[in-house]
């Protein structure tokens, strides 16, 4: 069996009397992008800070490629790259000076530092800013520098906490593309409360809510977590809602305009068959019909019980 890249076992942490997370279990065995999803205050940052050795847990164990982060913290940290929610940038340094400083923090040998800096500047597409002060970079390019410092020592595991927070739409797309490139060679754990971010970048989702793991599965499984309960129907003929509600199995009808309707049903498949049959027999001219998947927001709300 392949050794786990990350193994979190019954992880719990308490701030004074309040448990921030409780009995979190998580296992990652292959490269890719994994999403850690949850609302603000759910326990994501606590989990990530423990995972990266910034915080020591109250209970439980964390292993990075089989290395116990409690017993061998330095060896474990050598294998981790971490970008906190607020990138730890020294704004009065140039990009090159800052990355040189980060390389030394990661014990990269002096003769290899220039090569390491060149590689991450190229990878993150910031070579043309190498001599510019960090304070003079846009938010998107500062975030790229933050990602560069997280991968400069070639870690096997990269943790990114809200990496697109505060960026404009174009910057978000650029950073997403960069994260996908990084994940081709290593494992990435991406923490966010933004549902579209997970859908756009991740292959697998772990969701924490109120300190507990409430979901562990693929993005497709997450998307289909709640079974469809509505049908979208488009007809050639304008009907009254009462006509459609008379169909067996239809609980309610919402008129969307332009002879389009949303039908609520306890059993979508049976209702779909009944609508098709009624349309044919009554010559309604059925143009389009399909079950509507639950939105990610409704799934998130259901899982978080909010």
C-alpha cells in the first residue's frame, strides 16, 4: 500500500475551554489539489496551523510522509511549504532579497540559493519583478511571491490558506493556474470558504464545520450530495401554474416567464416521466426538461446546518 503523504488522526485542539476542532481525520495518498472547505471560524486555519507546525495540537497525531510532526518537527517542516492567509512578506525588501532570505530559512545551501530563486521566479512568472520592492507590487503579484516562498525548497506538500483572498477576477484565474501547475509535481491542500474556488481547482473536498469533519469526498460527490428536487421545464405553450400542479407528483410550480417553469417534486424521476406524458397527451410542445442539481451554496448550507 502506498504510504500516506498526509495522515491526520483524531486531531483536536482547544483554546482555553473552547474546542476549535474535534476528532479530525484526514488521509492523502497521492498528488493533486485537495480542498479544505468551511465557513469562517469553522476550524480550517487551526487545522492548517497544526499541520504546518505553527501550533501544537491538544490531542491527536499528524504525520507528513510517515514523520510525526510532534516528535520530529524540523524533519516534517522540511517537507512542507506554507502560505498563510496573509502572506508573510517583508515589504521593504525586493522580491529577490525576500526569496534569498526565505531560502536561508529553509537551510538551502548557499551555493544553491541563486538557482532556487531563479526556478521559483520563473515558475511563478515574476522574474521581471525580481529587483522591485514588495510594497510596490499589486496584490496578485504579492500573492505570487508568497507562493514562491512556499515552494522554494521543493517541498512535497504545499498548504495554501485562502490563496485568492482579496484578488480581482483576473488575478484569481492566474493564481488558480499557478496552483494547478504546482500540483502536477506535489500535493496541494487549499483552504477556502469560497465554494467556486473549490469547484474550479480541487479534485477532493474535506469540509470542516464547527470543528468537525462533515464531508470527505470528490467534488462530484459534493456537487451531488443533495438529490435534485426540482425540474426545469420549457414549453412552446404558455400554461397556468395550476395546469402543471395538477400533474401527479408535482408539489409546487414556479413560473419563470417565457413559458419556463420550475417544478418541485418529492420524486424527480417519476415527476419527469409524468410531465413528458402530460405534455404529449395535451400537446403542450415540450422544448426542454431536466432535473436541477442543488447549488453548491445549498449543499454547503445543508452540511453546515445553517
